[in-house]
């Protein structure tokens, strides 16, 4: 929450404020969260990079429309979710995904990608990523971003009851996967 306090002045913005500096500060504070959330929904590095860039372009363009009806973090994660869903619906995404599926590229991995791949090998992370998007994103928003039910409902555009239900079912699915894994190793 410390970063929220730092951005308290956003509610007093005027057209004469330096948008570039403000967005740079927001990128430092929330850039990794945006990328992680986009990656968790797409499971692709390059797409998470593109979405993150697009999110902050949109934040820049719409900075003065922020109405303080939610936290800055919730507002930015909501933009991230919408951009990711739009990206996944686009013909470009479907074409690139199909091409990658049919002819996977042979490219060298960056150090960053190696580290992320090793992190993805964590059994629990794999289980979360194997869930359908609607369950995966509530778990990530709750556990990783520590959003409240109300904030998750705002980000997802759902009622709090639906968020609670999805979180319950997501936990249930993870428990089943863990039990299956435990029985498979014994």
C-alpha cells in the first residue's frame, strides 16, 4: 500500500501536470505487476511485453480521466485485464498462437526467460497456470496482488459473489490437483 500513498496526488491532477513523469513513476511502481498479470493470462513472454507497453500507453492517454473510484493499482490491473482479453480475441493473437503451435521457433532464451522458466517449474505455479483463465486470474489477483474481494470484482467486472464463488472453485481445483500429484508420487 505504500505505493498507493505516493500516488495520492493523482486525484489533484490538472492538465498542466507532467504526465510523462507521472507515468514513469507508475511504470516503476506497477510495471512488474502489469507484466506478471499479462503473462499469467497469456503464458507468453512477448505478448506480456506488448500488453505491458500498451497498458502504459493507455494509462498515459487516460491519466486525467482517473476518478479515484478505486486504487491506482486496481485501475491499472483493470486496464491490463481488458487489454489482455482484447489481445487474446484479436486475429493477430490467434494467428501467432497457431503459427507457434504448428511451427515452434528455435530461438535462444534470454537469461530472464531462463529464470522465469525455472520459476514456472514450481509445481504449484504449474497447477495455477493449468487452471482455466477465470479461476487462474482470481487466484493470482488474490494471492499475488493481495486484492480484496471488492477490488477483484472491480478488476474483473464481476459481482463480489461471483468472485468468491470462482475463488472457492479455484482453490478446490488446486486441492484436487495437489491430491492427484501427491498420490502420483507415493
